[in-house]
C-alpha cells in the first residue's frame, strides 16, 4: 500500500498511482535511510529483479539495477537475431508493454 504525506499534492499522486494500477518497485532506501526513487509500472510481470547497488561515481544515491525478462521470439531464432536485433527487441518491448501481440508476419526486418 502506497502512503505519503497527508496533503492534496501527495494524495493526488498516490490516488493516480492506485487508480492506474501501478506498482512501485523500489522498496529499499536509495539515499541514506530514505526511498527517494520511484519506479512505477503496470507490467511488473516482466521485471525479474530490482537491486540496490553502491552509488555510481561521486553520487550519494544508490544505483538501481533493473532486469527485464521478455518472452522468446514466437517466430523462430532467425527472425529475432541479426545485425538489427536491438531494433527488433525495442519493437518487441513496445508490443509487450502496450499489451499488443506481434503480427503474424513480424519476421525480423519486416514491419519495423
């Protein structure tokens, strides 16, 4: 359950997060003893881990490491790999996050 200061601004934010069905994935202190970072999602099923790592460089904030897991390509290994595989993966990420499915003719290099 999300909580926050009892004022209109903070309550509006908490209400929005709750009404949209979002989950806060940062549940550990990110600066001192405070949770200052917000990572909201409605697709927490693809988040495989959220870790707190030491600060990067001279920062006084923790580093947050997020791992995502996506379903394998339904059109075969050769459809998803190649010199432009990152382009396919971002297209796939967009489809997964928006709840869309890959079109039947989504062979790598086409429809991107």
